[in-house]
């Protein structure tokens, strides 16, 4: 059983420190999401035909609505999904950085 009086003290939404933490986490997730979308759009827009652009735009709209629904109806599941996606993005960034460094070393030795 949850002691609501105790949980209110742990997560006080009026606490300025908590507000700053939530602001930074939300801003970081938004920045990462917009960066991923911009990068994906850059890759997609290199194709000359318009069908892939329309398909990606449609998929983006559907995923946005599905994510909103999930966050409103099942916030715990949405939080776990966001954390998993952030971890995957972090792994992709690390792998990309290692690849760039490997290519730089290869080009400098050639």
C-alpha cells in the first residue's frame, strides 16, 4: 500500500530543485529527439523521389500520436520506453564516435 502523505514529500512539484531537474531532463530529451529527427530528415531528403519523404512524414505523425497516447494512458511504460530509447541513442553516438576516430586514424596512417 502506498503512503500518499510520504510520497508527496518525496516528489514535491513545488520544490524549485525538483522543477530544475525535470526542466533539464525534459529539455535534454526534447533536444535529443529534435536532433534525431533533423538528422533523419537530412538523410531522407537526399533521395530524389518524394514517396520516401511522404512515408517518413506519415510514420512520424503516427509515432507522435502513439507516444502521446502512451504517455497519457500508461506513463510508466512510456518512461521505460524513453529510457530505453535514450540508452540506444547513447550507444549509437558512442559507436559513431569510435567509427569516426577509426577512420581518422586510418586516413592519417595512409
